[in-house]
């Protein structure tokens, strides 16, 4: 809380927490405050201890119940099968739609041919 | 590049080409790690199992989108965080948040005498983490334990980067106050 720096402890709290990570240095104004403030010095040390402890949790791996792995693999198997079925159905649907399109095109072509023939017959008659 | 990473990269490449066995092997190698994060985020085994299951299904379906600019495990952390966030959001709609059980420490077979202080601090830390709200806990775990960048955390939790930073600061402050209570607070409590 030293008043000489014009900065109060609550002004630097967020910066202390970020600085404890070690990537970003304290700004000059904050450093001046911390050098003169025992409370903020203690806070900085505590943040560093906290972050060290949190990082150490990374190496701890909880062992899941033995059933979890088969459960995940079975779920993937099921999803894989559904995907395969969907792919087959999609393929069939594409063939079906293609067939209808081809039949429609053939029908239209036939109609055009018939229409032109009947026109020609009328002209001859 | 470490041999383990190269092996993982090869498995990822094979899985991306449609090799299911390769993906199953990735699951075998990473599921305990993924489960640990899910358990820490959810605070109970049942939800953690659902989250892990969902996370691997999403990873399997989206594997082609994985560009390999991060490790596979890091990518799984992001998906797990997203799945846990979705699940916790649904839970929140249905009931008030309950205080989760304390996250258990695993026995790492270390020398108990040498590690006593650190273990005690970790135990306190586990309790303090369990007391955080799920929103604050997610941010501090992803940033300070799993070291994800702020922007990735924000993206997976569906919040702005600024909001993620604010939550992180609040979470750290609450954890610090739990672990290192000021003298006056201890006196009042005792």
C-alpha cells in the first residue's frame, strides 16, 4: 500500500497473477510498487507457488475404471457402422436419382422425336 | 522430435487415411489423460465418462480437420473442454450446481517424505479446485494445468478472450486465498 508510487495493491493484483507465469515482466510502475510493498511481494510468491502446484497436476493421470476403454471403442465401432450404412444408402440414393434422371431425359427425348415426326407427317399430308 | 511424438504422428496420419485400428490405438494411448481432464472439469466419474465418450466420437468424426499444428493430445484437450462445457451447460439448465467431490490424487509411488509438503499443497489445491464454480475451474485447469492458449480456451468455452482472462484471474485469486489465507482470516476462522 505504499502511497509514494501512486498505485494501490488492488491496482496491480491482476498483473501479479499474470507476471507469476513468468512470460510477461512487471511494468515499471508495478515493479516500483511491489518493491516497496510486502503484501504484494507475498502475493507474487504465493501466485508462483500456486502456478507451480497447478502445473504439477499435469503429470498426475487418474486411472479410469477398466470398463471405459471398451466402452469408447464400442461407441466408435457403432459410429463407424452407422457411417458405413449411411454411405451405402447415400450411394443407393444417388443411383436411384440418377436412374430417374436418365429415364426422364430419355422420355423427353422420345417425346421430342415423336412430336417432330408427327409434324413432318402433317406437312406431307 | 521425441520417438513417442513421431509414433503418435504416424498413428494420426494412418487414422486420417481411414485406418480404424490406428485410431483405436490413439484412444488406448490417450484415454487416461483425457479422462483425467474430464474428471477434473466435471468433478464426478459418471459425467467424466460421458464426456470422454463424446470427445472421442467427435474426434473420430472430425479427424480429417485435425491439421497437426498441435499435438493430438492438445487437440483432445480442446475437444474434451468443449464437450464438458456443453454437458455442464445442460446440467446448469436443469439444476443448481452442486459442489463436486474432491478430485482424488493418484498414488504416484513417490517417496512420501520427500514429497510431503508438495502433496499436502496438492491436496489443498484439489479441494480448492473443487470449490471453484465450473466456469472458473475450466479456465484455470485449461490454462494453468494443460497450458492451452487463451484464444483456444475462449473458443472452446464459447466466450471472449477477455472474459477468459478475467475468469482466470478470479480463479487464481480464489485458489490463492484458499491455499494461503491471510493471518486475520485464519484468526477469525479459528
